[in-house]
C-alpha cells in the first residue's frame, strides 16, 4: 500500500482530506490538524474504529499520548460536519460513504445512513438506499410520526464470511 510521505496514511486518503478541508472552509469551520488526523485514520481504516483505537494510533503516529477528550471533540466535530458516522452497535466510527463517492459530506441534506455489519469479520458496508428511507417515512407518517433522522444498523454475515 502506497503511503503519503509524513502522514503514514494511504496515498488515496490525502485527496479526501483536501476535499474535507474545502468543505469545512466553505462552512466557515476549521479542520484542525487533530481533526484532520482523526478523519484520515477513520477513512484509512478497513473497519470501524473505536475512540480508544484512534487514541492508540494517534499516540503511535505522534510519539506522545493525547487526551481522550481531544479525540472525542474531534469525532463530534467530524460527525456534525457529516464526514463520519458512528456505528452505535459497535461504538465505532466510519467515513461517510456518500462523501467518499460524491465528494459531498452529509451535512445539510437528509441522509438516511444504513449499515450492514458483519458479525464475523467486523466490516461495515454503508448503504444510502432511498427506498428504505421512503418505506420508513411512509410507515411512520401513517402513525402520525415525523422522521427527522434515522440510522439503520443490520447485523449478519457479509458475502465473504457467509
């Protein structure tokens, strides 16, 4: 795997980080060095990362420890900006597939994240299927409920593990 000099991140991550920085600039918010590092680690990971895994990776990359609240603040910011998602079932974080594929973070539009979680290998696949959201909205609307946000997590076996 080719890595970007100095960061230890795969080479393909740097353009995504630049894209994220541009999105933040357009929104008048800062993608600080710590936020950028956390985002890079999450995007580079092959599976969802927990906060303490991130803490360890940051310590290893910087050669010194970082306080947990620093990482949690960075994660909160990245979620607010729609650059990452939290997989509640795993208490771990993944990059936003929508951002990766379209170049636009989830901030500012309805994004019904749907995740398929493999209980064997831990991989998570993000879906963005409008049919799932439409069915949910129709069912809840019939019951007088208005959906404002939704995250669906389905656990099972991926094709490789099944």
